[in-house]
């Protein structure tokens, strides 16, 4: 049995989108001759408490947890937030918040914590792992980001020990949606790009979750990039199956940051309701997860406030129940420069249920490579009003068989191929 060290910030009982990729893959890797060793913080900032995810942690899995120092409590005290409040990603604010304190805190975070607020963990982790690996050698290392500080740990170990190293990008670094919203000085921007370039050039392999993003990483200097998408685990499906809603429910799971707002869709749905009172009587727009206040306001301005149902953060298990109950599922591709390569992890969990999926985004983007068959649809924002009849038909389309190409079993096979090649 070969050994692979996986450096990840996100691990159960911490929840959120960053957990699932390597939690699921670590469960499958031993079936292919690779024994994972997880390195993760003992006291991370909690995105969402989800102890139910611990059922996917293998009993024979070695998990090394080491203390981390992070500035989030200082940030919360300075800005007047509760210490219990979760720090959202992607500039998502469920309530209107701002002012000079928020602006100053963002400036400090952007220019003194590079690449991110976990950077204080890099040096102690490299020191600890150098000693650990001399006593307990591994055949390869995988670092996964964001947070991209995890890649700096991988880089330090590569330089010190020469071990084979895969840098896994679940999201881009300097091409991430909100990079332009960081209040970066020219010095800080240059440091981000220098560190990113060092990681991309010195890693033995770079993996990422989409084809367009792979091309972007190659342009930034990555030597060899392999696409390993996210996937679904059929074991996550509720048993017994949840009955499909009687209502015509259009359901979005997960965070809705400002860049995912789709006023064109809200207008098209309002037009459908105005044209067909019977449809309007059954239509529900359901958001499950944190929603930026600008999106809730946009839905209300379109006249859909009476159709909107909101549920806050839920466990992964409960989220899967919401997915399975939906008449149709909604994927909103961020309206940002990197939109062509956006393939959120929730898309594959949507696919696992066989429910119709409405994706709002570029038809030339990578999302169309996944949703390439009926009853799914990818519609550009400008075309939503003209396609409202197609949208309406999705609520009565029934289910389809999930595509096995996008299962975690299939993606694990790709990871194993890369590890074996190294």
C-alpha cells in the first residue's frame, strides 16, 4: 500500500463546499492501493458545523490535526460582529454591512495575509511535516486550495524533501471571482502572482476542476495540468427516496454571492407567473443556504417575493433531501471573468438525483460539457425571457439516470492514474 499525504484546510466536522472533494476521495483511494494521510487544522474557523460528514471518514484513516492561528476573531471584534458569526466567502453579506471598519479590515487582510488568512500556519506546518515525513515517509503529497496557503506548505515540503507533489486547485488563485475586489497594493498583487507562479511551476502535477481553468493555469506557467472534476457519491442519496414536491419548486442549494444574481431569470419567472395563473399557483423559488441581501432584494423587485422560500444553512444530508425533493434545480454561474470554467461541486450532486437542472450561464462554458443531455438546460442570461417556455416544461420533465462519468468513483480513478504516473 503506497501512502499519500493530503494537506487540506477543510475537514469534518467542518462543513461547506471545500470539504467534500478530498473527504470522498480519501474514502475511495485505499481500494486502489493508496493509503491517505490527512493533515488538517485542529481548530479551524468553522464554515458550518456538520458532524454528520464524519461518517465518511474511514476508520483506518490517519488524520493529523495541528493547531492553527487565524485572525478572524480579531476581525470580528474590530468590525463589531459576533464571535459566533460565520465568516462568509466571496463577499457574501446576508445583511447590509459596510463602513470604514469593514473597508480597513479588508485592506489589512488583502495586503498583510498573502495568500490568505491561514498563512501563519505555513511555516509551523512545514517544520512539523518535515520531521514527520522523515519518520513516516510517503510516496506523494497533495495540497488542495483554496485556501492557497495549503499549496505553500506543499511547496515547502517539495523544496526540502524532493517528494512528488500534486497541487490541486478547487478554485483559481489570482483568477478567482473576488480577486479584483481585494484592496491590493501593487506590491501585494505582485507577491500573489509570484507565489502562484512558484507553485504552478514547481508542482509535479497541477489538477483543477474544469477545462477552461486548466487552460488558464497553463497560461500562468503550470507545467502539466490535468482536469479532475468534482463528482457525486451515490451513497449520499437519501434512502428511502424523498418524494418530489407537489409544488413547482425551483431549488438552489448553497451560497448565493452577489456575482450569482440573475435578474433576467427573475423577470422571466415573473412573466411565466403572469401568463399562467395555474403555474403561478404552484411555483416556488427556494433558496437553501446563505443568500446575499442584494439577491433577495432583486427577487423582490422582480415581483417574486411571494413565491420565495428561504432556508438557511443545513447539513449536507439535509441539503441532499432538498435536492431530491425539487421539481427542478437551479445553478447560477457567477457573472465574472472566469465564468467559462465554473463547475461548482453542487452541480454533480444535482446530477446524482436525475432531477432537471436549469443552469444560467454561458452555453460555451464547461457547465455544458456536464449538462449535455435532456432534461437539463444551459441558458445564457440574455436568452432567458425567450426560453421561458422551455423553463416551464422542466417542471414536468420527470427524472433521468445520473451520468456515471461524474461519479466520485470515476474521478478517483483519475487521481489514482496521476499518483501512479508520479
